[in-house]
C-alpha cells in the first residue's frame, strides 16, 4: 500500500466494506430484511463514494499552499470521507461484537445505520459537485468566477440533506470536546427557535424552555429535524438574535468567572473629536463614521493585565492599591467575529482575557456597528476612526505608540486586512502587522470547495453564510435619515472609501475650546444619537416577553424568489470592492501589506479564502506566516474554556501574535520587585 494512500485514510474503505458484507451475510440469515437492506444500501453507496474520493485525492495536492502545508477544500473533503469511514467502521464493528448477545436488538442500531446511508449519499453528492468545480477551475485557482456555477451550486446545496450532520453525526470530524460543545449549541438553537416565536408569559416561556431543552437533549433525531428546518427557513432576525445569546448578562458574568482576571477590563467610549493622520508630511483629516446611521462615538473594550500610565483617561481612576506601570511599546487592536451581523467585544472576552494576560500588553477590541442595520462601509469607517484615534492618543491606552498589530477572527480578520488596505490606499501609517483567523476574504458569490462543504457545517451552514454576506454588502438598504445616498455599485462604494477621508470632519466644537467642552458636546451627541439608534435601528432581543416575530423567513436566495438572480448579480458587484473582499485587491495594494499572520482550519468554510490569500501574498514576495489546524470548527475561540484543543489553538494564536510583535515569551511582572519604595 502506498504511503500517500494510507495518509488519505481511504484504505479504511476496504476494511469497512468487509465488515458491512459480514453483517449483511449474518442478518440475511435472521430474516431481518429492513436491517439487512440498510447494510446493502450503505455498501453500494460506499463503493461509489470510494471512486469519487479517490479521484479527488489524486489531484487535491495541486491546490495546496505549499508542500509543507497540505490544505485546501479538496483535501478537506478527503478528511470528511476518511472520518466518515472511520466513524461508520466503529459502528459496524460494534454491531458485529454485540449481535450474538441475547440482549441484542437490531432496532437499537437501525437508525444509526440508516443515518449513515443518507450521510454517505450526501458525501457522494458533494464529491460529484467538487469534481465539477475542479473541471472548471483555471490552473490551481480554488475559486470559480462563473456566475452560472454559483447558481448550480445554490440549487444543489439547498437540496442537501443536512439532518445526518445535525443529529447522530454532529461534528463527527471534530475532536470529542468540541463535539460536546456543538451538541450544546445544537440543543440551544432548537430550543431558542421554539421560544423565539412564543407569545406567552414569562413563566410559561420559562417552563416551555425547560421542557424543550430536555426534549431536544434526549431526542437527537427530533433536534436534527428542527435545526435543519431552521437552517432552511430561518431569517436574518432569528440568526442575529441566536448569535447574540452570549451577550446575555449571565453569560458575560460567567466569562469573568472562568477567564483570567485582569486589572483593566472596561467598556470605553472613544471621544468624537477631530483627528488627523500624517500623509506624506501633511495632515490628513479623518472623517467621522457617518454611513447608514447617525454619527456617534465608537465604543470599545479595553483590556490590560496591569494598570498602565495614561489608562485612567478612558478606564477611570485605578484602585488606590494599583501600581501604574509605564506604557508598553506594543498594542493589539482586535476586531471581533460574528458574521458582520452579531456579537461584540464582550462576547469574545472569553478568550480575549487570556490573550491580554499572555501577551502582557494593552488590547482594545472595537464594538463596531453591525449589519443589516449598518452595512458596509459603516463598520470599516468605525474601525478606521478607532485606529486613527489610537495613533493620535496612544498614552490613553497605556501604549507608547511604537508598534501596533491589528487582527481578528472570522469577519474581524476581514476588517483587519481591509483596514490595512485602506491605510495603504490613503498613504497613512498602516498597522505594523496583521493577524487573521479563519476569515472570509472573498465575499463574492464564487464557488470554492471549502464553501461547498459548509453544506455539512453545523455552525456556519451555507444558508447562514449567504444571509451574512447579503446583510453586510447592503443590497437592500435604503437612504438613512440624513439623506445620504446608499451606494449600489462597487465603484460608488470604493469612491466612498477612497474620497471620504479628504472631506472635512463635521464640526464638533471650536478647536480652541477646552477638552471638557468637547467632551460635553460629545456626550450630548452620543445621548441623542444613541436614542435614535435604539428607537429606529435596534430590535431588542426579547425572547421571553413575546414581542418577537416568527423565526421563519423567506431567504433572498430561495428558488421561489423571482429576483434571486438580480440580487446575486448585485452582491457580486458590491463585493468586488477590495475593502469588502481583500482577496480581490490588486497587486499594487497587496504588495504593500505589512507582515501577515494567517490561521486557517481544515474544517472551516473559509479555508480556501485563507489558502488563496496566502498564495497571493507569497507570490508578491510579502511576508506571510500561514498555519492550518485540524479538528476545530469555525469560531472555536468561543469554546476555549470548554475544550482543551480549543485552548491549545488559542495559544497558537498568541504565539503567532508574539511573532508579529517580535517578542519572546514575556516574564510575568512582579509588582513587589518594581514598585518603588
């Protein structure tokens, strides 16, 4: 047996076929026709799956980043097949071992075998789709730009039977600890969907929640059926609300209990003041964020393992017992994930506390505005303003202003790279390095192998991905209250990003006024705009008060939508902007990016985005460090306290950030040694 075949895991198929045939022969003699037929059907489907998987394994290497990092969506498919075979082999062997017992009941295993028949057929269908993509790809390009291919992919993916991968085979390619995490998320989603549309009283809703969580926890098939329906029909409002559950007060409190303690962990507001950045020796005005929503100060979360001089400007007066250390030479600006539509720095505090403690430097996470209420370019405007504010006011966060790294997970990584591209385009100081973890970097609706495989992803299925993209690019937004036109083409959007920086900032107050006067005006502006925002744009999560609408909604990409093709074309047009899809930036921009650190996942829908981006940077001679981890899902950082493997991967992120700052592992600060007597 060749070594590369053994590495692929496909050799296990032959062993599985033998055990399946053994079970067929055994149960055929016991007259258990239905049970036997399931084995026969599985054996037949497995033979077809083997042919497809072998073909894909034969050419998958052509799409790797390099020989050291064998990773791309085609290889991910081979991993999925390998682990499906291993999982099914365990089941078949278990049946062989127990079938002679007087206590054996075929009915106990019948559903497990039946589910694997469906899963095998769906894997075979996915493999056939990958072969079609590979036949139409140009060179070693992982993305297919033909719009007709996306339409075909959309049709096939919406007919994909997700139930096996949402129930009995939930998270089967992942490590065990994260399988348990996914089970909890799965139960929560099914339970939440029941209460989201419930209009009963608080007490009745609580009782129903308790009942439903028990029901879905015990009946895995009912849960899979429910969640498959949610994925197919759940609208953006439901998705936004569900992904915001970790914003509830109790979850925030738990985060503080189980994460490392910090001396500084404060929600702060960056004052809305005129800012300037140096551009070729001249001062360049930084505009206030103004797209889609009223202008308002940018909020953030400031974290620091110790108090540092200057941090009282934002975080308040330190305790009398606290010693204020000098500012550090390094600063990490973090941008959280959440599909551009949900979550906040506080929901990512569960791992950010650990990062702040490990890196021993100030860390600021920006609470940017979310789609669909605030589509592109609002989040990027706020991130750019916050970045400019830090460059102008480093002392306020305990930083000397020397070296700053910008990074984030998922869509936060997209925003980090977009920020750097914007700085380069405007010829102002870019970040000193970038960090991006499992980030979608091409938001055009271009088919790619890893994206296709998200049909089986329980955390980020294809439908959810399309809802997020549609919301962020702003296809359906209308003019805001100030009358600012909503841009409907990528050209206009780029003009907004390109030229907006040259506009004079809206006057907040006379430049000669005292700081407290400016702050007073800022507070007044904030109070007014915050009320407008709450009244007109925010739909509060009130799952226990009966004010929510039903969770069902017609997807824009539904086959019944006569305007689906028009929307697809508009999304592709809008998402062509390099500030939405950094992967599509021209060589002139990308060739000037700072050192870039990318962390991808074999089992992530955005893997091909990361591989393709790393390839482009490498071809342009830019420094790029690319790491790909296995057995972890998209968003694993949110499970750090509950999974040893996720915690270890989080440390990999910290190691990459240390490299970005050119740091050796720091020695812990000992206040007793440094406090002057």
